C-alpha cells in the first residue's frame, strides 16, 4: 500500500468542510482504447459518504458538463475508490469498485467531482478549453495538493500532478504517486530495467542516416531502448521531446542528441529529466528519430539541464554537414558560429508558417545574379545555396506580427536586417520540409543581432554630383478605393470592383493603411532627393489631378518649402494613351517625375509599346491551351540639362516571373520554376528587352534605361541589354513565340537574338557583381537596374542600391494583414519590397566662350592692342574692316585670358599714336569700335 501524507493545509480544510469535501480525485488514467479510470480518495479524518456525489464530464471544449456518473457508498479514511470504463482491461476493472460505459474521455475533456448542488469539489481540465492536458497518460496527484473547485480556471497538470506513461495502472486503488504494494494491476508498467540501452550517438552515427536503418528502408528492425536528459519539449512543429546523452562519445562527427516522437504533446516530461524510452529507430523524411508514439518511457531522475553546445562550422564543411553532426542536439549560436540572416522573418510556404533563415558567413545570392543562366557555375551555386540555410523556427506557429523568440521587435529600434549575425540563439536541431530547422528555446534582445551595415537616413552623397536619377518600385500605390477617392483604373468595371477584396484595385482599400503607405513612400522619395525618378507599380488611373500619380506628387511637393525642389510628372500625348487617359492596359503603370527647376522636357514623351503573346500550345501531358500574355508599356522622356546636354530616361517594368507563358507551358514548367533558374516568361522578357533596345538605338545623347526588369543581372533579358555576344555564346538567347506589337506580328516562332545592345549595368559596374536590390526565397539579387550608354558612363559619380527594403522585414510594410497589433512606422524602411536604385551624375560646366571683335570704321590703318600689345602675326587692321578673336586665338593664349577676364583694349593710329578704348571683361560678344579718332566699347 502506498503511503500518502497530506499537508497541514489539506488536514485543516478537511476539518473545516463537510465530509464529502474530503474526497478528491487522486488518479486519472487516459489509456489506450477503453482503458479509462478515475480514482477518488478520502483525505479527511472521518469516513465519508459517496451518496449524492457524482463524476461529471465535459467534452471537447464544452462550457458545461454533459455525462453524469452517480456514486454511492461510504469511503473510509485514507481509502481509495476506482471508477472505470466497463470495457477496460482486467488490470483496470479488477481493482475498480464501480464500472460504467459512460466513463469515456480523452486528453482534452474536463473531469469533475460534484455534489448534489452541482458544487465542484475537484476537477481536471478547463471548461471551454479543448487543448490537451492529459492525452495518453496516467496522472497521479502530488502529495500535499488539494481539491480544485474552479473548473473554469486555467489548468496546468504539472502543478499538482505527476505524469506516467500510457497504460500505467499499477497505482489504481491506493492514493499516492508510487505503485501499490502487491496489487493494482501493474502488468502494463513500462521499465527499462534489464534492457540493453543504445546510446543516442550510436543511433545517429556519423552519416546523414542512422546506421541502424538498412539502405532502402526507413525503419530499423526491433525496439531500441535509449536513455538521456531532456533538452526540449515540443508539441507543434515536432511532437515529442529531445534527449541528449549527458556524457557523449567525444566524437564531433556523431550527434549526442535524438528526437523522440510521441505523436502529441508529451505529458510529465520536463527539461532536465533523465528519461529512458523505447521505440523504433526511423528515418522520418531524413530526420533520425525514435518513434515512441506508444508512450513507452519512464522518468528515472531529474538531473537539471545539460550545458548547451556552441555551434560551429568546421573548415571545409558545408552548413548542412555541420547541422547533421548536431541533429537532435541543443545548440547555441555565437558570433564565431558566423550565421547571418539570409531571409528575414516572414512566411515560409513549405512549412506554411512564419520563420527566418540563416546562412553561413554571408547571405546567399541568386545564382543568375552572378553567373550566366544555364551555366555550370549557376547550377553549382544553386546547389551550394541549398546546403547553406538553416530555418529558425518556433515550436508553435507565431501569432501575426510577432517574432516569438524576439519580443522586442520594433519598427524603429528592434529590427532585423538581412546580413545580421545572430548570436545567443539557443534551440534544438531538427529536419523537416527538406531543410534543417533550429527550434528556438530562448528569447533574444536587439543586441543579439550583430550588424555590420545598419540603416542609413539617406542614400550616400557622392562628391561633385549635380544631377540624380533614380528608379523606385512603389509597391502597388493605388488610390481608386472609395476610402481614398481616386479615379478608377483602366481595368475597373465600376467602383464596386475597385472596392472588392479581389477586384481591380491591387493596393490597400483602407484609408489608414494608405496614409501609412503614402507617408513611407514620400519619406523615401524625400530622402532620395533625386531630380528624375522612374516609378513602377503606381496605379494606372490617369494623369489627371485625381490619379495616383498626381496624388503622390502633390504629397511629395508638400515636403519641400523651396519650389525649386518641387516635382512634376511626365504626361504622354493623348494619342499615345489607351482611351486617351491610361498608359497601356494593366492596372499598374510606369511613370516619370522630375524637377522642372533642374531639367526641362525635350519634346514629347515616347510610349514604347511592348510585345504581347497570343499563341496556342500543347503541354507534355497532351493538354492544349491558348496563351494570351501581356506586358506593360515602357515610357521614355528626353530632358534638356542646364548646361545644354540631353539625357533620355526610359522606365520599364517587364513581365513578372510569377505566371507562365507559352514556352513554360510546352516545356511542362508552367507551374514550376524552370530548370535554368530564370523564372517563367523569360523569353517573353527577352522580347521586351529587344524591343526596348531597338527603340533606344536611335536616341541621341546620354541614355539611361531603368526600372524593374524582373530579371537578374546575368539572365537573358539583361544580357540582351548589355554584353551578349551571339557568336561566342554556348547557349543561345531566343525570343518568345507568337508575339506581336500593336497588332503587328513580331515573331511567329522563337528566334535567336543578335548581339546585345552594349549598355553598361551601372550598379554592377560601380558596385560589383554582388549589387542587389531585391530578395526572394533567401537569395539576394537585382531585379531593378539602371543601364546606360557609354557617354553617360563618363558622368557617373556613384551608384547606390539604397537598402531600405530588400533587407528589412515585410512585417513593417504598410499592410496590416497578418501583422496583428504590431506598431508600424512612417519611416522609409519597408516602404516597398524593392530597393530604389540611385544614379548620381556629374555634368562638368562647359567652358564659356567669348568673342572679341575689333572694328575699324575709319579710313586709316590701325593696330588693335590688348593690354598694350599688338598681334605680331596680324598687326594691321585696314580701313573699314573687322577682326575676331576667341579664347582659341594664339594672340590671346599668350595672355592666358579666359571668359570674364578684364583686359585693356585700344588702337594704335598709324602704329604710333595710342588711342585707349578702356577696360572690359571679356564676354560672349565684346566689341571695340574705332571711329573718328575715338574708340568705344560695345
């Protein structure tokens, strides 16, 4: 018989309450199948009646009780009474005083002992809460605990109960946490005693699979018994607990940790417990684990948490290889771990949850940003990137707007940027959804993110810059919703369409969100302080005062007190617009804004019509489909600069990679990323690049083509714009099939393009190949480019991809969807998902020219003089003639004079009489006229 010693508090309560209140629940059995039982014990000083008492059950989060099981009889002091399901095993029914088919519950149902007035005397679980507290376990009341009369309050079984494995029946019939002496049905009690233990590191081995699991199989034969110390308990992403051998084998090639799969939240398992568990060794989608879903374990001791292992990648190994050596272990990241953020906290479509991704030493780069698409180098980098990522997870899904392990997340101070080195992060290493995952067990503060490159308040100011040109994607800046009041865009049927959740309006429909978006975009543009800006993703709702473009420019100008800093926008000719009002037929358009005080328009803007694709094709599966694909028109405007030069800016937004085109359909890649890593519709973008290049070929003066080309630096469209050599290329670049422009056929079938147009990628030229303006799926690269011709390259003072968006968290963007109560900021960071590209130019002042004319209106021969000197090569000026000098004249070069210099002019009559004209500053047209023995300067 177990000895159960009750506390003075319990004794005092039993003396003060009616006898029935001395009866409490002391054991709960939620076993397999119908093995359900409840044990009651009289903890009082006198015998107590069970008459008028009952067990009540509430199922699956119900707020009130359903089933009632009436009790009867008398319970002596210290004795126990067992109620069991009548279909339970004999080990249960054999020690039960009452059996009934009504006693059936699972781990989330409330069980309560109530009196005849429905007063709750004791209970387990919480009314209205369906979370599991006691699934597949036996719970025994800890010594000294008392009845719980409030079944509506939060319930934590670990407060007053000790947990045992499923189908543990050896304590039924005697109160206390130990087994009954000589009875109680202990036949199903699990114990490792006498079993051969297999260390965790033996199960893990030194490879990426357990050596115990045969090749071609995912499960080892037989049952293995493992002992270790609990380092983590997880119940969502991974359902089970994590064991680690306390001593380890001293071999860094083998992990000392192991995940124990239990199928649900393990009850009674806590950090620091020494546990022995039995189960099958499995390779579960490449995670080595012990399957203990039958709940065969025992707690041996509580020894305290183990020292955490500091994680490091050894010389010559990949991050994946280092993670495999630590699979199942608890680790800590330090600065020496050199793990940096390669994808900021955001949504992961594979795991369908928010998380963050780390890489070793530096963020991963898009292979086609650095290497030609389809090359061996691009393929090798893609493979290397795949082995260089660690997903940082919370066990439970993160609530909207929350980073569970970083409670200090804040738009102004507590932010995370791609490239930050993460330190002091602790967690266990698992593997799921084809990637290693660190399930975090602690919390970080802002200083744990060690930052080499922080936010800057404005782009870099390059010396001698006197003109700035920029490109900026403004992330669906729409004004057509009713709450904002702008005109409808070209795709809208009516106002209801613009206000619909999936209607023609791609931006926000909420006034507060729009105000935040507007403020962030305007603050970014204000800090950029560019003189010409190409915009993408602004609503195509006209060039009138109620359009999105006018709305943005008006708000932007309000930031500048000096009208010389104000902007205007380029309006194409009405004949070039769709319906006389819209640029093309998409809901979004490109646009150009400029400062009239700095540059002036030269002629009309040119709308560059882009190819459409209309063609039918058959997929590899034999399905035929008509493909009708469109691209946004580009816009070009030439500008006269203050020093007489001409600069032409073309802004484009090529077809995105997100949806498929004809070439993807017939290749069977319509819904997948194509093998060459360039994304879908690549050939369609090639057609656009060729169209743009041919159009710009006839433009004189300096040319910059900028915008969102939806192609990385070494992908086909950008190579067509720059340095593609058709003769030497191993892989030929081709156009899209079935294309036309404004109804005129462009290419019926795919066609090889000729050489590239020779523009220079200004960011790559000045910043190197690893320039970037965008991030996708944990890889950095540039979709936003500014390419220039040779003459404009001579004027480049500097180029910057201003990293205010690509490295920031999307949680700080204007949209409130999925961000919960997170406080946003009007600062420019996360104002879009693309970084602005800013090109700083220096146009040197052209030397101003002067003309000096001497005019002889007399009948005499005279000698013109400058500072008293006569031109020895041409000393005489005949009667009624004139002579011109400029800064190129050898006579004046000897004096070293230039525009604006002051000189003394005069004439020498007959070569002997000096007739002064006076001092004069040399300007565009200076004349010294000799007449009637006098000289006048005009």
